[in-house]
């Protein structure tokens, strides 16, 4: 019993969000275009996810013909974050451009015992009528024995959700 007390004391110092951290999402994921929403303006998308403590890095490696782009959003499941260059996959052809110099507040949390990452963002955008805020709700959910990832995004600017299905990239692929 005396040995368990120091261990229990250490557990009290660890934030609950760190206990829920999911390393299962870590890795490179490749879009399955046949099972996903249309990727206007892109023909390839790899999503690279890495977790470190309460921080989650979402790196988007995009390609259209010979044009390549890599953009990363780093969110924190322990506290809200403010991202200066919040990347949205659909922004290239939607005429909803990020407002110049404006930052995007983002909240993230683990759901389903660390199998789903929830993101909520309020992205300042410029539209033909002026400025607006686009609310984005997204989930990154593990499926099929952790070999598939379903990304679902609801945007206040769209009547239907965007649904993207990814497969885990292994060394053999």
C-alpha cells in the first residue's frame, strides 16, 4: 500500500487530457478519393498526424498535378489555441478566403476514449460581401482496427458536411 501512494500522487498531477491522448491517430493517412467528398482543386491529400502531450499536429500534404502544398494546424486538447494561418482544405476553390492578418480560435478535445479528435474553429473569412466568420466542426475518427480514418467537417457556409475517408499508409505502400 505504501508503494501505491506515491504512484497515485503522481497520477493526480497528470492532466486528464494527457491521459486521454491517442497515439493511435499518429502516422500518415492517404485520402481514398472514391469514398470521399470531392477535393476541388486537389488530386492527392496525405494527412500526417502526430501527438505530443496535449498538442496534436495535423499536417496536410496536398498536390494538384505538379503543384504541392504542405500546411500544418497545431491544436491543443488541454486549452484553446489561436492559429494565425489556419488551413482549410476547401479554401482554394470556395471563394471563402482567410481574412488577412486574422487569427482563428480553435478548440480540440478527445472523445470516445481517445479514438476521436474533435475540432471546433471560428475562422474569419473574406467573402464578396465583406467579412464573416465560418464555424467549423470536425471529427477525426478511427475505424476498422485503426487502419482507416474518417474525417467529417460541418461548415456554417455549406448545407452538407464534407466527408473524407483515409487509409493508413504503411511502409509497404
